[in-house]
């Protein structure tokens, strides 16, 4: 499961909307080993394309060094699909090079709603996982769990806080 | 001549899990050949059958992308730091790119098989 703060999800969606119809991409860093995304880093899409994204190589190096210096790792790598569903394409799977990351996809094909889904992509195998959106500063037992446009089978209806 | 090489997570299977390894060479190509003697298979993940750097692997010498330094001919000096990062890329409809990648993987596998047949170890 990916647990992610609501303010970060909102920032990612805003980035995806801003760059629509081009694909937007970025990273959410977090402390090494913690599996908690804490620092949102919108990246340039060097491809500037509606159907492809690629980090700029120099920005990539700078951001990865900065994470190293701060004892962080890329907990989430996100990008948007602007005309199709939020599911990894064959290209996404072929290029997925960070086996420890949650691959978050946002679809902005609908003007009013976003589809947000998360995946592990390891050795070419895609595994979807639930996304739990956490409200900061709220009692963890009162956390509300839901996903936009998620398939019902993987929604965390229990609101269990675990 | 010792050059520090930073290895990304996805390639650490070639380095016994090590995040940083050391190698030697006057150029990036020489360094990768040297590394491959101790970390067999690593070079094939970075260099194509045609002898050029893979399009979707980023290699840096200190703070520079080696594509601007002559790629595999980039000159190295003692104390340089080389960083390898898999490009972060993808997208909805890059079928041509995906096809190129799978084609490349097939080529890499074929080259590895050929090497194994020619020079069994």
C-alpha cells in the first residue's frame, strides 16, 4: 500500500493539470527505508510530449544527489497520462528502473476528476496497490481512506489506519 | 588509477549489492571494460551491441552528462566520480520506444549468449 499525504497528492494533481495535455512527471522523496513520501519534487518533462515523459538528465542527477545527501530515496515516481487510463503502459514497464519506488499514475483525461493509481513495477511485473490518502495532523485512527477512480477491489474500506 | 563509480539500485545485482565500486581507465569505455572483468554483465547493461551508450541510461563524470564529454570516449582522471542512473522515462503511447527497448534486450541476450559460447568461463 502507498500511504501519502493529501497535500502532496493535491500538489501532484495540480502539476498534472498545469502541464496537461503534456505529460507531467516528478518524484516524492522520503527518508531511506521509511516508505513514507514527504518531499514533493516536480520535474521537467524533457520530452515535452503528450505521450512520453523523460526526466532532464542534469535535473535528474541534481535531485538524486540531493536525496543522497539528505538520506532520502525516491519513494514515489509519478507521471500523468493525459488521454488514457492511469495504468502503466508497455513503455512505462520497459523503462521502470527504480524497483523500490511506488509508481504513481494520474490520469487527467477527464476535466473534472482525476484517476490516481499506484503500482510496483519490478522485473517487468506490474502489481497494483491501494493508495491511502492521509490527512496530516489528524488522529491516525480517524484517517479516511479512499481512492479516486480506483477499482473497488483494492479500495481500503476499513479506514483502519494501518 | 582509481575512479569511484556509483551504481543504481537496479544494477547492484552485478556488484554484489555494492552501491559504490572502484575501477580504472583512461576513458569511460576503458573503465566499463575494467569493471566488467569483476562485475560481469554490467557493461552490457550500459553499452549496446553497436558499441554506444544506451539511450536510456544516464552516465555522468563528476557533474557532467557524458553525452557532452564524448560519451564512451570521455576522458577520466584519477579521483573522478562516475554516476550511473537509469533514465526515468515512460508515457502513454511510446510504442516505438518500447519496441526499441525490447529489441535492445533481445540483442543484449543474444550477445551474452554469443559471448558465453565463444569464451566459456
